[in-house]
C-alpha cells in the first residue's frame, strides 16, 4: 500500500498557486488553464484518509513512545496564506531579476521536523519548507527533480543581499550521486560558486554569510496542545 503523507495534498495546492503567479507578463485577459497536477476531490480524500490510517496504526504510536508523550499527534497539514505565497514568488522573481545569468528552475518542498532548537511552539511536529532550485545543466537523470539543485546566495560585494552567486546547499541533497552533481554544477558555473557547506575554512562560518531564500513557518495542524 503506497504511503502518501497528508502534507503532499497541501503541496499540490501550493504548487498550483506557484503556477498561477510565476508568469506575470501574460495578458490579463488570457484564459487561465487548469494545472495538469490538479487531482479530483475523491482522490484527495482517499489519500488523506489513507495517511490518517497509517498515522493511527504506525506513526503516532511510534512517536508517542519516542517522545514519551501519550497524547502526541503528528502534523496533518500546513497552511500558508495566499498573500504569503504571492510574496514568496515575488521575492524569487526579484532574485531572478538581480541575477539574470542564473536561471531559477523551480521550487523544492522538503519535509522536516521541528526540535527544541528551532521551535518552542511546534516541538517534534513535522513541517514543510520550500527552497528554490537552479538547473544543473549537463546532468540528465531520469528523475527530473534531481536535475535541479537547492541554493542560497553568496552576495557580491555591496549592500544587496540577493545579488550574487547561487551556492548549492549540499546538506539538502540526496546522498546518492551527490558529489557528482555538485562537481558538475561547479564545472558549468563560475569558480566563485561552491557548495554552501563546503566553502573553504576561514575565520568565520561561511554559511552565516549566505542569504537564505528558504520559506517555512506555516500554520501547522493539529495545533499545539498549549501555547508556550
């Protein structure tokens, strides 16, 4: 039985919002086409119910034991407002405008989990975060998503944090073939571009010098049992 997380339903909705915003130059009176990724209501309900079954039988009992919390329930969905989505697309468009020679190819949506180090409100809850990608030309994986790499920005000298070289975030890549994908990317770009977590050791943490373009902090459900 195929395990499909509930968050993936939300992801399809988010991607639909991205598609509607990413082509601002189209005429306003042009007919809007339904995205190919739209699924029917029955399929969405079936996937959601299937995920709840797996959570009830496997995931929640395991996590309750792990966290020693008999009332723990894992995340069922994350919500972002439409204005937040539009603002994020505008931000990505602005990055592209500042760096016209480096094409932003898409957005990766990652599953993650909060810890006490990064969230007091949603400790141990699953979350999603989004990272724009750059095309890795010359790599032709049969899996299209592996041909596009998540990046941060290594700013040029100046006061503009979003103008600079795209720097691949190595720790967000799949381990399979990771070194080859990074090597290919560095071959096809300028010498200044490097993997974000593989920059030369200096007297500062290079990761802190990078501009993050990662979106997170949606509203999670089920909500926390109590506000902290």
